[in-house]
C-alpha cells in the first residue's frame, strides 16, 4: 500500500491566530508496522472521528494540522526523549503495548525503523506546527493553540480542558473556554488527572505569546452513550454526533469572538 503524507494542513484565512492540532485522529498504519504486528491485536483508544467532529473549524478560519498516521506508529504528542521507553504507553514515543497492555509486535523493531518513523512522521508534524506558530511570533501577535482529543475512562465530564495546572494559558483564556462550552450545555472539568495536557500543549504553551489548551471530549458525548471496552470503534450514533458537532460549532464561534475582541 502506498504511504501517505505525514500530516494534513488546512488554512482558510491568512493571519488568523487560531490553530487546531489533531495528533491522534488517524488509524492509518505504515506497511512496515503492519508487517510486524500480531495479526489479532486490537489498537484501541484512538481519537475516533475527531477530525470529522471538528472539520467545521476550517469554515471559521482556524488552521487545522492533523496527523495522518496512527498514534500506534509514533505518537507526535510525546517528547522525543521518550524514544527508548517501552513500559506504559503514556510514557512511550513508540508504543510496544496497546492501551489495554497487550503486546503489539511479534518481531523486534530495530533502530533504523524507529529513526525512520521519527524523521518521516514525527518531525514533519512538529516542523509544520512550529512554522505556523512562528509566523505569528515574528509579527508580535498572540497565537491560540487548541490540541484536540477524546477519552473515555478518566472522567465522567463531557469535556476536560488541560492546561498543565495553569502553565500553558492565562486564566482569562481558560475562563472564556469554560463558559463557552458550559453555555452549550457541556459538563466541563479542568486538569483532570491523566488529562492535564500532553507534550504539544506543555511544550508550545511555554512559547511567548502562545495560549495553549488540550481539549478532550468524552466518547459518550459524541460517539454513543454506552460502555466502551477493548475495541476499534467503527460506528457512531449519527444523531448524537451531529447534535454535538452543532453545539461545538456554537461554542467555538463564541470562543473566537471573545478572543478576537478581548
């Protein structure tokens, strides 16, 4: 199978300071990885349908950068210093077990394969993101970075906002987000354990003039109101999905308006 570009970027309006990052929205695997994994392994807990859920952001002039390979190939939301870790997936650049602790590979990965994933998938994603951020910094303008994810077990809230304990954004920015989501009826929590923010938010949120937040939406709030287990999710409740998408659209319009005139 032909390999694909490591990321997709969509830009509708030059000069718009809003950037959305979607690092876990794809389940696509490289041919190299497919040749090495256990045939029956279930690659669980991707951010199912997130790219579709937030595709409206392009229409309101967000730049959207989304990874085109699965987090199981290489996780672009991890620090490169974790490349040698093989324990829990939350501390691994390349996962050797699934989120349910099941072994992924039936052969050993060699250093050349790991280096190739870094150079052809991980680094291009971050070069792109950094280029977008720097284009505003050179003009002494503020950037608003939204890192978009989904979750299931860590909280019963609809939306969890991660700010690394208040380190990646201002209280004013955070309050605008909380109030905008609550206005649309979402139950919102901030910095829930396990959802406080990954590498993208913690790293770029320390840059000058960058306000960064991780936004996690619970599976039950947009896929289906049911129990989720060790599975690859292929279907969704279209009524729930479309209704939630419409609410998110209204919330982001309010966020955008508040930030542009704040």
